């Protein structure tokens, strides 16, 4: 089955789909080896990893497409990724979809923030008009070559215009052709329940550790009625914490010996990245 069709199947199945975030090929490989059926790549984590910068629209389309391509190349599970605002108007959205689809990703999303956008859990967001975003959704759907390539529409209107406007936008975007809907940053379980009750579409939940939304388990979100949940920054936050602790240890002691129980060994890391398989493949040529 095509990865696009597989991702759509996972989204529409009865059980909730859990997609951890990966910001590079190494974290993607770890996600896959842990047994997950799909993964996501967010602009927040990619901006941090590639640029060392916050999610403020610094990352270009070509930089993001390159990041996605490297991840798709190293894993066999479907990859769902971030298209930000589509990088401009409707014609830019068309190009964004085509460039992301060429990477081999199984789906992507676009959002209704004003450019330059910011992380959905940051303050002072602005959103474009409903009709402008509807046009973007239609352009995205029209641009894809594979009808199963998943297009998700995200709205950040809840923090700007309130819950009712966000719900109205969500339904309009689904009617415009989006396959999956994401109402960003509900601040309570009650808001989540209203979104699920009033939006007639498959829905995604976003778990940001320390963000504005309640941090619920996949089982809790499934009970509310969500179809899929992403954990887009958990790995990035964990890596930042562990590397920070490692550098503090090295700076203080001049050695990493006291940190070895929190690191993979040389042999374990080589197994993780598939060294033995590649060496075996190499020997076949001689």
C-alpha cells in the first residue's frame, strides 16, 4: 500500500494514531524503531534543529523540503509534515504542496496564520480571513498529484477570535476539501469536547509539553473523539535537556565518564544506525 494511502487509513481507523515528532533523520530512525506507525515533522522542531532559531517563519520551503526528504529516505513509515502558511498566497501554496509531495511525504498541513507565523502556543498570533484560507485549502487539494496525499488544514483562530470562529473555520476548511482538521491550542478539555462535537471532520490533537493545551494521553484524546495526536517537540526538548546536562558535566569535570549511563555505547549506537547491515551490503560487492 502507498504510504499516502496507509497514513489516510491510520487516521480513519477506530483507534487513535500517535505520531511522535522527529526533527532529523536520527530521531526519525529512533521513532520507527520504537514501533510507531507514522511520524510528524514540525516547523518548530525543524527550525530549532536546522537553524537554532524559534518558530518564526525563518525556515524556507526548500530548507524544510530538504529536511523532510532526508527523513523520508531513512524510514519506511509514513511521514506527515508542516507546510506553515503555504509560504505565501494560493500559487505559493500550490508550489509548497508539490515540493513536499516530491519528497515522498505522505501528507502535510497548512495554517491560517498571517505571515510571518509563529508557534501556535505563542502569544500575539494573527489569522487571515476565512475566504483567503478556503482558497488556500482548495489550491492545496488541487495541487497534489496523489489524491491520497493527506492535506490537513489548521486554524489558529481560537486564540484570536474565539472558539466559535475556530469551529466555523474548521468546518469550512473541511468542506473546501481538507482531509484532516486541526484546531490549534484549545485551553481546556471542555473546549476539546466542543471541537469534537461541532466539527464534522477527522481531527488532530497537538501535545506540546508546557503549552497552552492540557497534556492528555492518547487514550484520553481518543475517548474525547480525536483521530490522531502528535507529539511534535517532545524529542527535541528531551535532546536539548540531555545535551545540556552532558555539557554541564563535561565542563565541570573535564570528562564524560560520569554520564555514560545516560548515553548509548559505541556498539549500541552503531546498531541503532544500521552499521552491520551496511557493512554486510558492502561485502556483497567484493
